[in-house]
C-alpha cells in the first residue's frame, strides 16, 4: 500500500511487520522516532514484543544480544554517540554469530557535538563483522530491513545486519512509500528458528575463551561467511525483486549510466540521489558521467566493483566520513579493489563531503567532477569555508 | 545433589573459593537455569575452548554487561512464554559488579527483571593480576594499591554494594560466604523462589591474590565472618536479617593468615583501624549473638 510517510515511521512499521520478539533501544537524535513508534505499537498491542527500556546503548545492544541468544528475533536502533558507546557489544554480537538487526540513523560524531548527518558513526564499527547495508531512499531503507532479517538469519550466515539510513535526510524526510502488507512480509520473512541458542534441554556454552590455538580460525570463519554473503545477498535481493516487483541493482551494488561512463562517482546512501541528478545534468551536456552506488559496504563487493569500473577512466569516491589522518574509508576500500586491475585500473580520486550535515548540492558534485580532470587527489575536502579556516589560524 | 552441573577439570588455581562458590550456586539452582557471565577468572577458567565446565546454557559476552545480557535472556524467555520454568542468573566478580558493571546492574534492578545476580567477591581484579577494585577492603595490598613507605595499601573502604542493591527496592539482597555452604544454598534457594531482581554477594577467598595457603580457603572465609569483617545478612523486602556470630574473633586472626595484610601486622594503629571496621559492622548489622 502506498503511503506518504516519514522515514522513521516507515521503519517502525516495517520492523513491526518483521515481528521481533524483543526490542531494546536508548534514545538519541535522529533515531528516536523509530523506537518511539515501536514503543507505541507495543503499548497498543499491535506488536507482540518485549520492549526493554534500558539505561544506555551499551545495555540496549547487550539486551538484544541476550534475547537473540534465546532464539528470539530482535531489533535495536541507534546513531552516532550511541553506536560508539555500543561498539564493544557490536563486535561481540558478530563474534557470537547472533543475527540481530539494527538501524543506524547515520549522524556525525563528537567533538564538536553535531546531530546532523554524515557517515562517520558506522565507520567506527566497520571492522566488527556486521553486514553493513546503505539505503538511498526511504523505500530502500524499508526494503532493506526485510532483506536484513533474511540475510542475517540465513543458517549459512548467522551474522548481524545493520541498515544505515542517513539521519534526518531519510529518518525525518517524507516520501511516498510502498509499504508491504503483513501477509507479504510474513511470506518473505518467515519465523526465526535456530538450534544455536540457549536451551535447557540442549545446554550450549556461548562465548568461550579461545587461545592462540583457536582464535584466528574463528575470526577467519567470519571473513569466509562474508565471502559467501557476496552470493547470498544477491540471492535475497533477487527473491525480493521477484516478490515485490521493485529494487534496482543486485543487492551489492547498483549502477546508473554506467555502461559507457568514463567518469564514475562512487558513493553510499542518500547522496546517491543528488549524484543521480548531477549525472543527468552532465549527460545532458554530452559528458559521459555515471554513478556506482555501493549498497553493501560489508561484505565489500570487490569483484562487482572491478567489473562495473572496467570502462571507467576516472573515478571519484565520495565519502561522507573520514579516517582522520588517513583517507575516506570508501576511498581506501575502492583503491584496494581496483589495484587488481593493473594497468587497466582507472584513476581513483577521493573526496570528503558533507560532514556534520553540510549541504551537498549539485554545485558540490560539480566541484568534485571538475577535480577529476586534474591531477589525482586522495582526500580532497569539498566545500570548505576558507574564511573559517583562516580565522582559526 | 548427586550430579554437578559444573564439571571439574577447569583450570582454576588450587583452593579457588570462586570455583567452589560457582558450583554451589548452579547445583542449587539446578538444570533449568541459564547463566550470563561477565569476564573474569570464573569465565576464563571454566570455558577455555573447546572445553566448558558448564552443563547448563551459559553465555559470556563482555566484562560489564552480564546484567543487560541476562535482562535480554529474561525478555526472550518471557516472549517465548518460558520464563516461569527457567531461572536466569547473572554472575560476575567484584570488579565486574561494583565498578565497571554497576550501571548495567542498576538498570536491571530498576527495570525489575526476574534475574538473580551473584557477585563472587574476591576483593580485587584477580584475572588481570590482583589490582584493586571498589570492593577491595581498606588497607589491602594489591598491585595497584601497593603498600610502601608512603602507603598502607588501599586507602578506601569497600563500596557498600549490598546497600546499593537494596536501595533499588529489590525484594532480596544477601551476603554469603563460601565458608558456609549450607547458608549459601539456603540463600540461593530463597532468592530463586522470589520473583524480580535478586542480589547475592558471596565472599570467595583467592589463595593467589590473598596469598594464603590453598588448603586454608574455608578457614580464611570463616575467619572473615567470625571477625565481623564480612558480615552475613539478608535484606528481605528491605528488612535486615543478620546471621549472628557465636564467638567474635579479633581481626588479627584473619589478617595474619594472608600475605595481602602482612604489612599491617607490625603496625598496631593499622590493625586498630581494621578492628574498627569490624566493630562497626558488628554494631550496624547486629551480628553479636551474645549482645
Ligand atoms: C572493558 C574491559 N576492561 C577491562 C578488561 C580487563 N579485565 C578482564 S577481567 C578483569 C578483572 C576481573 O575482576 P573481577 O570482576 O573482580 O573478577 P575476578 O577475575 O577477580 O574473579 C579485567 C580488569 C576487560 N576485559 N574489558
Ligand atoms: S586467581 Fe584467585 S580467583 Fe582466580 S582462579 Fe586463581 S584462586 Fe581463583
Ligand atoms: Mg575479583
């Protein structure tokens, strides 16, 4: 059913339809509307779940960890400082192979404190073992939550999945969303069932101490699962497309005017919308621009990316985050991926954009585009106010 | 208690009070029990992959979050409609309880989860090499509160963790000692018969960290109680029920058998200071059977 809804409301609706048995979260802007929505649904008996009001995000993550370990489907959501406070548990959930689903309403990190959008928060747990998916639109965020439960709970996977949606832009934006009905969701997301759980009739020990004789293999197995995810995510995306008759790309990446593109933007999340408009403009002027959208950042779809960039001459990686002292994280990953192309590798430049909610306009993308013809850059900040920098000196 | 749910063959030190205490707890709780365990000696010596001493469902997540994990387990079991048939226990050392885990415990108490929390109090961070915690007693020599020319050891008193637990208005709080196994069993049974959050803090000597003979574990534990330094009591729905001491002993008897207090023995003022703590406990909790 098509509805004109706020992003957070849409997420609460779709999570409800996925029937989590335990929901736990702690308030932080811009995640709050999602969990307030779920709390109301539990209060109204629309959702049969235990809603656990915790005293911190560390405990929110720990509660869903414990509940998921009893074999129950769970949900949590956070943002920014909340995700950073959760970080220790985030790693643990993946290491324990518990398929929790979490929404991250992506937001800048302190200091300075800033509640607006960028993607620095998720990058702090990039290496945790979670599947990291990025939504471009509210519709896509809705659809990714359905796929997230399917992917994470797949017995071949058993890993947590994070759906990233840009704070405010998607969480507080309004959009016409095709909201799957309960029957449709039930068909796609079947009840969670596993033997890997705390069960008095089959007592398991979870969370061993593993010494040097065992540890590295256990970590390697997570890495191996991520390799398998490179076929499992497209499987789930294809099934989704078949049932719901929508969805672009293969679940890992999506191209826009890529076929003959010579200048390719690579980006994640809502900024892809702005870049699409820019690409249209460039195309109208006869320029062969294109967009490669990364939908799955972990696993990182290296082979698909290499294939998609086989004709590109210049690549602009547009990062909404920065590894301070290094580069934009997506730039680093992408550079590693194209290094296997040898002499055929395109020239890859890295750009940092929109931190702390700084507006990303067509003009910003134009600026990126203009840099491409010049010498290669690896960490170019776009739209800095020179006068502020001069003042600070 | 024919078959134990905590198998021997773990790697605890000889005479480890916590190993005995943990077995007492799980064997009293029985097989319909799930445990969330913080990081610490108990977790490390009982679950070295691929061996596990635990014959009940058991999960270790992190150092400070067993109460939140247990809250999640309880919520999961409630959702499944299985909570009434299953006990949930969160357990940790003194450091994982009174220091780094305090916020999560407070959250679990305040939310009213039906979980028994057991703190195995060996009065320091043993797993990382005998550093002081908030439950390290006054004037104890630890590796981070060493005695020296300008120090008599840990300068601060034990954090009143049982009172902090009781202040949450939870239905049952108790202290216990591994030196009194039947008392431990009685308290665990009582706790599990009550719905809601429960807190038991059990004194468990650590021969390595306290530097006492490994065959002295029970004697040391008893001396702590008999001197008044480890008062045994319950707060049942807020009402104090002390376990009285038949014959109170001077604190020297406890101090002199442990290396961690050796530096006090040649210092009468220091011993007096420790005696004052015992006297205060005896008065506060009404421990003297003859009074
Ligand atoms: C966040 C975090 N900080 C520090 C540690 C290191 N650490 C592991 S166990 C431990 C001490 C445990 O002390 P306690 O809770 O008293 O248990 P014990 O080992 O004495 O039984 C410490 C400091 C850790 N694992 N995690
Ligand atoms: S160090 Fe102490 S608490 Fe740890 S295993 Fe040895 S005796 Fe037990
Ligand atoms: Mg300790």
